[in-house]
C-alpha cells in the first residue's frame, strides 16, 4: 500500500497508480474549517441542538481535517448537553473538547504573551503535528492580542 499527501494531476506517482492494473489512486479530500463548521452544525441539528457561531468556529478550527476526531468530539458535546437544549457556547466547547486542540492553542498564546519562545515553538510544533489549521493558530493569537489593544 502506498500513501501520499496531495498529488496534483501531473504527479508521476499518481499517473503510475492510475494506469496500473494492480493499483488505484483514491482521492481523499481534507475538509477545511468551513466544511467542518457545516458538519458540526448539521450533526448538532440532528441532535436537536444549536451552537453559537464562536463555538462552532473554535471547534471547527481545532478538529479541521480529522473527521473521526470531529465525530468523537461532537458525541462528547452532545452527551455533555444531555436534554438541555440551550445553544452550545464557547464555554461548553472548552469544558468538553479542550483536548481537541483548544488547550494547545491556549498554551501557545500564553507562551507568546509571556515571551517564552522555547515553550511557544514547542506548542506550535505540537499543534502542527495534531493537524490544527494555521489559520486557527493565527486567529487564537489575534484574538488574544485584541484583548489588550
């Protein structure tokens, strides 16, 4: 089995697999934040729940590109809310899904704010390895700095 990242239409590996009788090129698309936001809203709606826009944005940015993780985090969130039908807030996301990347974002933000470059680089590297979108990282930093301007 071969596995590769994004291969353009002119990729020689992709062409080889598409032409071979004993191989196949199977496209797998990584969902962006907008797609993940749609999945979150649809899943919550199916459970009779709604979410505040900032809660959807925070969760989507933390789980972008990982549909299995998204479903797991949504199940936790739905269980957490139980029969309560009030809209899901950012506090609900932090209470249930902090391990979905939000805690790592906080670690990075506070390391940057404290000018702790070693911890900031380590947090940034961890977030990248977890697949947290760069835009989510930038937004977290921007939102934090916006609180002090």
